[in-house]
C-alpha cells in the first residue's frame, strides 16, 4: 500500500459559519493505481487532493504515505496544477531545476531536468521562457517538473481542463505511457477531474464523491482493456454508470 486516507473530514470557518466540505473519506492507494476522483462542482475534490499531498491539513482524520503521516515536503509525492504554476522569469530548464535544488545541483540537476524535458516531448525548448510557450507546452513543463523529483505518487488537479481537445488527448496518451513504463515515475496517480469520459479513459479506479459535504458514493474498478476505445459500447456503459452515480 502506497497511501491511506483515513476518516478525512474538512470544515472551513468563515464569519462564524462552519462549512463542511469533506466527510469521513476513506480509501487506499495501491501500487500501479490510476485513480480519478469525480463528483459535482463544490464537492471537495480539489480540497481532498491538497490534503493528500500535504498542502492542507484535514480538520479530522489522517493521510499516511508508506505508513507515515504525509508531510508537505515529501519528495516522493508530487503535484501538477491546473494553472501551470510556472515562474515566468525562469526558462523551461530552470523551472524544473528549481524543484531539484535541495537534492541535486549543477550538472546533476541539469542532467535530470533534460531527461524529463525529453520525456515530455520538449526537446530543444530548454532555454525558452513560459511566455513563449503554448498552453499545452506549459503543462508539459508542469509534468516534467513533477516527474523530475521522481515521485512514487503523482497527484494532478484537472491538468487538462484549460487545453484544447487535441492537445489534451495527446497529453493524456503520453501520460498513460509514462505511467505504464516501469522504468519511469510514478508508481501511482491520483487525478481530480470533472470530465467523466476522461476519467473512464484514463483510470483503473474511479472514486465518486457526493455533493457537499463530499462523501464517497462509489469506488469503481474500471475493467476495460488498454488502450481504450472511446467508440466501444462498453466504454460508454462505464461512462453512463459513473454519471448515474453523480447526483
């Protein structure tokens, strides 16, 4: 077991009012899992992901990574954000090298950065600044930066939502190839998405949350062969099943 989410609840306080976002979330992340978390808007999907990564603390409950309570500086858990989160004054290579500063420097950091720049298809863009990149290329940098720390668990918050359909599909297929490659990180993926077809296409497990406060409605094992065919009737049977559980 890579990670365990145990009885996680989250309540925010604002002007004396309490708003419960998550209620008693429990599930485990196993080796080679690709989990998609779906649910209605406002059900706490992104909040749950931030708690899993360690960027936010639950009001109650705990998240364990390999038996220990998760910490925000855990180098074996990485995050890809929806809005790219690149530093505009740094080049592609420098943006990636930045996350390596605590462990690798100089030529070693450069070697690792270049390895993952190549892995995401950005060869020859090492010295380019974010302003010179398309949205899809910026997100490739985000993937490369997350992979450069060689995480065991990769978490992603709607990483394809701001991209055009073609770029999005290409990146999804490339990410699936990296996940399936045992010589490359990560061992497991957790992705938040509002797109049910995307979840069925990518995941081997789909966790469905209820409306706020988010509770787990279902934890489905998606039994479809890879590569998946969106035109396959069985694919759409799974899509319909997931939709039927989102209320």
